[in-house]
C-alpha cells in the first residue's frame, strides 16, 4: 500500500519502481570468480596470498566479501547505513546467504561487528546485525549479538592509513568465552577496507578461545592499483 502511494526509487539511478532497479543490480561486480587473496579476500594480480598476509597474517582464518564497493553496492551500503533505507536489506540477504553456502565455512555461531553504545543509540540500529541475523536464520546457524562487544567508541577510520586504522581499533572489542571457547564463529560486517576492524574483532574472539574465525562482508574496497580512485572516494566518506 505504502509502495503504491510513495513508490520506492532506485538507490543507484533514482528511477522510480524498486529500491534497486534491474539495470543497477546487473552492474554489480561480484568478488566470486575474481582472483583474491585466500586469506583476506583482497583483489590480487597473481599467486594466492597478498603481500600483507604473507608477512603479517591476520588473526582471522579467512575473510571473504560479496561485491566490490562501488556504484550500486556503495549506494546500497551507505543507503542502509546512513539513510535508513532498510528496504534494501532483503536484496542483500539472498545473495549473501548463497555466497556463504557456496563457501561453506563450518561455523557454530554467526555474529555481526558491534557498534559502540553511542553510535547504536544515535542510529537506532546496527546495519550489519540486521543483515547477519537474517542470513543466519536462512542458513539455520545460531545468531548471537552477545558474544562480541565493542568496549570503547573508536574514531572514524576515514583518512587513516593501515597502521593508524589498526592502532585505532586496539582493545576496542571484547568477546565472551562462554560463547566462543572451542567454537567456530562467522563475523559479518557491511564493508571491509584494510580489514583492521575485523581483525580487531578476531583478536578478541581469539582471546576468548574461539577455535576458528571466519569473516564475511557485503562489500570490499578495491585496492587494485588501476582502480585507486574508488579507494580515494571511500576515504572521503563517513565510515563504521
Ligand atoms: Zn537503478
Ligand atoms: Zn591477504
């Protein structure tokens, strides 16, 4: 009924009719089928591990993402996060569920990267948790928002380099061994840039004796040298 009175318009091109139109949906570049680092999921040009994972491997076992953070995906992620376009969530839940079932990590729990209390209060919802909860239900894997907690607010990661991002996240999270001990956890977030936030979460889960830590994000920023403008654009946006 509301759709008839106020028809939705595409978050990508503005066309009236759907939250995202078929043409914008078709334009999405998926990460599956691209050459990515087996550990951190970053686009690479050759081999199986990116240089970072060779010299300084992350605490998590594997990170994968659904699509590149550009165009329609960027409009969807920022629309959900900053403009309350929650009608976009169902569009993401289906392909993310199927990407995770194809990947098939054996996990006991699904959780989402938590927001700090202040940000959660301001926004009224945690966009990653809304997605993770629905994906978990479809996959029939238990979901909990209690196993990982953000113990302090962090500064925006915008404009920070990889080291600064890592520094900013030190001791930002804590995890509950009652949930984690000996368990495999899949952590879901909306976007991965350097993976610093996910790795900080992974460190907390590891400290709480989680056995395996897998991460999945809706979007991944592209560090590929040819597409650097995309990364620059991301840096100018609000994040987290
Ligand atoms: Zn469109
Ligand atoms: Zn890597």
